[in-house]
C-alpha cells in the first residue's frame, strides 16, 4: 500500500485490485505495531474506520464513486471538527459538542467517503512549531534513535508522524506560521500551506484567524497535488508537472540561511544544483521587509492577541491550565494595546505588498524549510532552549504566512543527525496550481521522500 501513489490506489479501488477494508486493515496494523512508541493520535478511530471500510467495500463493488478520496485513510489534526470524534485542540479537556461539527475542509473529505483514521496530536491551540504537548505527551519523531527521542515538528505534530507510521495515507493540518511544513519537513513528508482565505476556517478551533490556513500533509508531491485537486472547491482538474526549462526560481539569500545546520545547508545546496542542471533559471534574491516582519512575529505577532481574545471570550477558565510555553505568550498578549495590534496588522499588510513585488522577476522562491535539526525532546524541558529552538524552527516558514503567500515543502535528504530536511517552495497568493505543478516537476528531479529517505527507523 505505502509505495503506491494515491492516484494508483484510487484506480486500484475502482478496478477491484484493492478494497477500502484492505487499506484500513493495513493502516490499523501499522498503528498497532508502532503507536506505543510514536504516539501520533489523541483519538484513534480504528473500529469506526473498519466498519466504514466494510460498507465502502460493497458500495465500490457496485460501481459507486463519490470522489477521488473515497476509501482513502486520512488522519485529521485535533483542531478540526469531525462528527462523532471529540475535539481537544491540544488542551487538557474536550470542547463542547458543537466543535465536532465538520467545516468545509473536513466536509469535502467526508462527502467523498474518505475514511478518517483518527484525530492527531497538536500543540495546544496550535501555538508552537516543535510539536510538544505536556497534557497528552508529545509524538516522537519516527527518525529518532530510540534512546534520544526528537521533536516531530508542530503544531500539526501527529500529522507527519501518522504518515511515516503508515496509519494514514493523507493528513489534514493547519498552518499559522509553518505548522504543516515543519512537521512534514522533520518527518520526511511533503506539505501544502494554502493561501489565507482560499479554504474556509469554519469548523476549526482558531489560533489566529488573520493567519490560520488549513493545509495538507502527504507522502509525495504527487499525492499532495492529487489531494488538493480533490479538496479544493474551485479546482477539480488534474495538476500536471510544470516545464522546468526556463522556470525562474529565486533563492532567498537574506536571513533564511542564518544559523543553519551545516548538513541541512549541504542538502539544500545539493538540491539547488540539481534544479539548476534540470534547466531552471535560478538567481539570488534579497526579499524585502523580512527583518521588519520577523520583528513583529517575535514580539507575538497577531497570534498571541487573537488567541487571548478567543480564550477570554469563550474559555477563560482554560487559561490557568495552559501549557506553560503557550501560557507565557497568552499572558504577554495583555501588554499588546489595541493600537499596537492594529499597527502590526497594517504594517504586515504593507510589508506583504512590498515583498510580493519579487514575483515580478521570478516565478517561485525557495529556501531551506527549517534551518535547524529537530531538537531532542529532553532539551526542550528548558524554557529558554525551547524558546530559541521554536523561533528558529518557525522563522523561514512564518515569512510565508506573514506575507500572505502559499508554499510547499519537499524532502531533501537526511541531515547529520539522521533527521529529514526540506526545501520550501513559495508562490504568490492564490497560485497553488503553479506551486504544485512546479513541485511535481521538481520531485522528478530531486526524488520523492520514499526514494530519498527510505523507511523511518521507528516506523
């Protein structure tokens, strides 16, 4: 199952070579074999998924086809409402039942009879880039050594782990500053951060409505493109690989390489040479307003104030029980005045208008997805170590959210610590077709994650 692209699996379901129950059985076997050490799920829905798959076997056998995701095992980040499954949003208690209602993104999956395998762990309220959660335990990066567990990346921490585990073939996540791209990069997957506003946030517990975006994690760029076309309400057509000859790619040179792990830099530069040799036109670019946007981000951005407002309005009783790393930023939001917040929002909008001009001269931008190796979980117990690692992990990806663009990450190999690294590919707002077409073409040059990386040791 795990070596076949989604498009091939979907074809095999329809011609009778594979049944939905076969897919769920394999997913459940992978869950049972590895969940004790990987801890991907807050809520596993294996029994329910098995029942649904058995019913789908009969529907598929009679020729019923409700869409490209029919019968596909899909994990869902525990911020999304899924009918019949509790929502925790990484907190210490369930949310009221109304937060189980499916919004349009989950609704698109369910309407096609995609099978939800369960709700994956997230950082509390998605407010962190490393994947930690003291309430329920942190998922383990499947590329770790057994004696030194590493961070899985966040906030969609369990999403990337579920794909490496094999308990899902596709994962839904959210991305406010890198929360699908970071776990995808750290676990050897691909991910798409959609343009803000392209997909509805209805049915998703918010962190920062001004920046939150639903996203997808998948095993390969081909699977990512397949899933996007299936979910996007205005798309529906197949995405074909771009022509690489003459494609203009700008390599961001300011800020994004600072403090980079040498082995991650080496992986990135190797991939960039491969891209150049494939006929693309690469050149170095200096991206405008990077330092100013990151200064706002490091001061709490818009997310701290927006989460504080959401909690004060809806769940003030939860504040005292927050994860300390989340609470520190929520409490700091008390120091942000209304004038500060509005000025930050106006400045970020202006910076985005200035920075987007770079796409007058290039078709796409690229950067290392994450400049640092996945930290050991034991090291993150120290608050200052956590703060520094979290900011570095989020730095390169956050720029895309702050400027209002879309992006994917593709694996580039293993770093010196045996953890996957990634290449971030960036496109202007609402240019997901251009972005995914390029990702498909670049994957043929770089190689897909399974080809580059092999199987994760703990999976």
